[in-house]
């Protein structure tokens, strides 16, 4: 069997560079000569082999970039395993370490001694060591399994291939690109002893809070630091006091030169998910059904939570992680919906489909395979619009509404029962707040879902109380054992009580499988399968025409490149490419949590807004036109020589159609200046041991 290791010029990336110059989350192992030449023409002074080259002597830039559990990106910046990423990537860890006595979210966390670095159970840092093209091998395996009458889906293929390639300290992960048009095997070295080193307080890391999220200008110092530990022989190991800091293959050099408008900028990271090969039918479904429902319901839940949290500091700490996660997604979806409409993304997809339809019609083989594809997709989504509307309300209002749902699922035996874990979950909830959330979600659910999709108990409640939502809430919530800790304690090992509990009955009255069964009966062809065929057809057309293309993001390492740039979000408005300390002081509002400053921090900014040893003149954040998405958080922003100049931490609201379409001139990456990070770390926190470790003490 032939195995191809792709490095340097790749057969996949053919022809002239026809994609927009700043568009693209390119696979790092498949940098073509054309792509390399374009990068160098725009100012890059590195070769493809200096970015990724698994078989060459020495280490490449990619060896200093890690995935943090495929949720965020980090990079190694010292010879002792020091790792830098975004504060919002570390938020859950900081929250878990915090208490009412030591609220590290509000106070910051600074390990002044190596012994104070705090282990984070369950956290992993993954180094990409090699990518192998295994397309022919996977296709042969698929044919073999099918010939033997065995399942040949992605799960089965992954299990076999990953077992085949894992070993020698490496974990394998099979990745499908372009809906199975290509397959790659990624080999990772995984380290699990990760310890928190530094994290600034929220008033520094997240200045502007949710109000400034997805906005420009911003003034956040969004960073946190971990350290990777390993066994004394350098191999990955679980936490132990005997472990030592990792001696990495490669670290990123830090540049204190800053950047200027027009400078080359490159981002390396692990973008999580895009859907740029979506059809217009899928996009219109999102625009008209799923996004309005999810962003609308979540927005109402956030309003309830925020009001309660502002009145109670203990409640704020208890719910801060949940609110943080909820708000990030809600604002993203709301902005995506707005951008879909503003930039007419559905029309853009339809224009592309005209070209695709013409290409399909030019070949008998393509007509046989894809002749009815576009029509089938359109008909399929229209057939399930109403069903999917109700399913989305079910998911957002019941499954993702009050966290009491999670308790109910465990109590009703749908998940393996463990009373200790159930009690721990219940104890983490404030049932007064959960009642308010449930009351809101109950009204949204019962007033929007078709009666035919309600369960018998839910219909009975409507018949008894009509649209008196308060009465229904009282009947369901107030009479439930879950609403009272004393009654809840009596539920243990009491199956009959669980089965008759009104809240459990309400939650269990409808099941997601019911929606799936109806979808199967409505759809002549599965829309997910049709979507995969659409991706394969679009990939085939571009390959046939010699158009360079990159696959959708799927948490594999990618490269994007562009320049430091300004932003013109709308007519007659031009926003500068950088922000400064002056903007922080101008934005401060003492009565606003999001824009308040600690006194020691404000005093420092007012008296020492410069730092000669870091060549810092008060710059805070800057803009580039790198193509990024979720998962890129914490990604290093590199200059033309591959030196670290900042960390990507956000996008602008005008770029939020980027999941499905790159919008030229509007897609931006918002980044924190690494010199601002050093100023906070060294001058504010006084972590001279870290500054020395970075080799910057006597700069």
C-alpha cells in the first residue's frame, strides 16, 4: 500500500493562487510552491520547510505550537515548557481553582515560585509530530470492510487506522477532509501534566467584557500561562511531584519590535470548525430557523442570569463559567445571522451553485452521480423546516435551558446513575435562578412548538392552564422534588418518586429520537448525506479547474497569513489598526463591572503607560486580516521571521459570516500585543522570574 507524506509542494494545492490572498486556513503539511511564493511576496521570510517539516533535522515552527484539548491553541515560549494562550481559554481552570476566599478571576493568579504553579487535572497539550496522507489506504480498507459485510463508517475506519498508527509515544487521529475526498493521519505527542502559572484579573484580561466582545476597538490583555511538565526522561507522564519542566524541541522567539500597518502577519493554530462548503439550502435553513431560535432563547436566558449575578457576588462566581460560555456562543450566533443577511451569503452560495451545476452537466459520469443533487438538497430542507424549528426549540428550551435538565436526565436513568455525582451537580445550582430560567424557557417552548410535537403530559398542562405560564411553572417546578433540597434528598434510590415527579415527567415527555424518526419519514434522502455529496462535488470541481482550495477547519493545525491592517466597518468609518492605554482610561466606568479598573492598575496606567525595557509605548491590541475561527484562540501571531508579536483572541462582528463564507475586507483577527502582555506580567504582577526565563531581563 502506498503511503504519501506530504511536505513542501502538495499535489492537492494546484494551479494559480486564485483564492483571496488573505483567505484560507491552509494545512501546514501541504504548503504548495504557489502558496509559499505568495506568502514570500507579501513579506514572509520563511520557507515552507521552516514552518512544517516532520522528517528534516531540527525543529520547525509548528513544533512550538500546541492544541489544548482541541479547544484552544497555545505556544511554547521558553526552554522550560512555558506555554502561553488566551485568558478566556484558561477561564474554566481559573474558575475551578477559585473560591470565595481566593477569587483568582477577580484577583488574578500569579505563581511567584515554581512550587506555586497549580496542576490542572484533565488538561492536555498536544504536539503535532507528523501528518501522513493515508487516502489510498483508507479507501482500500473501506472496500475491504464493505466486501466482508462489515460497517465501514468513519468511526470504524478511525478505530482501525488509529490503532494501526499509534505507538512509540504517539497518538494517532484520522481526519477526513472534503467529506472523505482525502484522509490524513495526524500523529500527536500528548502531555497531561499541565500547571497554571499566570493569569491576570478579569478587569485586565477581559476589559470591556461581553459589551466589547466581537467589537473593534478592544483593549483586552487576553493571556494566561501554563507550564508543561514531563517525566525526568522527557516523556509524557501524568501528574507527579517528581516531574520536571518540559525541554521542548522548539520555542517561539519573542519580538519586541512591535508591528506597523502593512506588516506581514502569520497565524498558526487549531481552528475548530467551519462550513464553507455548505450549500445555499443549508445556509438558508440556518438563517431562517436555527440561528434565530438559538440566539433568541440564549439571549433571554443570559438576561435573567446577568440580573441575578449582578446582585449576588457568590452567585456570580458560581455561574460565571456558564454565563461566559453562553454569552460567547449567543453573541457569535446573533452576529452570524446579521452578517449572513448583510453580506447576502445565501446569494453568494447560489451563484457558486450555478457554476457547479454547469460543471456537473458537462460530464455524463458527474450527471449520473450528482445530477439531482442541488434539487434534492433544496427539497430536503424544505421538507423538514417545521420539524427542525420544533426540534431547535426543544434543544434550546429544555436540553440547554435550565441545568435542572441534566439532573433530571441522571435521575430518570437515561445516564448511568451515580448519586454522588448527581448530588454534586445539584449542589452547584441555585434553584431560585434555575426556576426563573425554566419559567422563561417553558413559555418559549410551549408557545412556539407545534402541538403535534408535544408529549401527553405537556398537552395536558396546556389543556388545564392554557397560556397561564406562571400556573404551569408552579404546577411543574414548585411541586417537583428538584425545587427543594429537602425533597431532593429523598429521591435517592426511590424510582417511583422519580417517575411521578412533574418536572421529570415534563422533561421526559418528548425525546430527541422522536424528531429523528419523523425526519427520516419526511426526507426522501438524508440531508446530511446530501451535504457530504455537495462538498465532494464542489471539491471535485475546483480540483478539476486547478483552483487552490483548503478544507473546512476541523481542529487540525492550519496556517493563515495576511497583514496588519485597518478596518472600515461601514461607509465613511475608518478604524485604526491598533489601540492604546489611552483607550482603557477613556472607557473606564467605575459603576460598570465590564469597564471598571482595580485602583492599583488604574494608577499604574496613569503614571507608567510606557516600558522602555520591553520597547512598549502603550500599545494594547492590533488588527490583522488573518483568517481565523473558534479554536484559534491563543494562536501565536508571528512576524515575517516567525517571531511572536501577539496572540489572536477575537474576531470582529463584521467577520461572523466566516463560518460559511470569507468576507473580503471585513474578516479580521483581533490580537493582543505581546509587549502589553510582558508589561502586565513584569511591571504589574512583578513576575521577574518569568521575565528572566524568557531571556528579557536585560534587554
